[in-house]
C-alpha cells in the first residue's frame, strides 16, 4: 500500500486546492505556510493559463508548439498538451540534456 502521499502519482492533474484538501484530510504534514501560499499562487496561474489554452487554442497548434520547442509527443491527450505548453510558457524551455546535449525531450505519461 501507499505509505505516504508523496508516493501517489498524478498530482499534476489536480488543482492545488484539491491536492491541499486531500492532504489536509489525511493530516499530511506539508510545507510551511509561506511555501504553501507560493505553491497555491503558482498553481492558480498555471491553471489559468491551461484553461485559457484549452478554450482558445486548437490541439493541432498546441502539438506544433510543443514540437517546435523540442518536445516529442506521439499521441498526446489534450490534457498533456495543454499542461506541457502552459508549463513552458510559465517556466521557459527546458535546457539541453547535460549528457547528450540534445534539446529533444521525449514525454512519457
């Protein structure tokens, strides 16, 4: 079984408020209040961008944008495309691999 909520995969599919509610419900000791506020603010911004992209940008254009930025997606779900593009918009393009020096990122959901 799961010993810690940190072992659970897929948190990125939930809004921060939902993650916090689950953690609070099981009395998970989290970060400090300042860290929690920062995470919540960052998550709110990420979801705002994701919601705007999903509502206004066709999946084909999202996939092209990801490809132009070195992200290889074979059969992405809309959720994955939106998340990857929004993350790139907020955090910038990923740096080259320190081993092979290539910019290509292979995404495995």
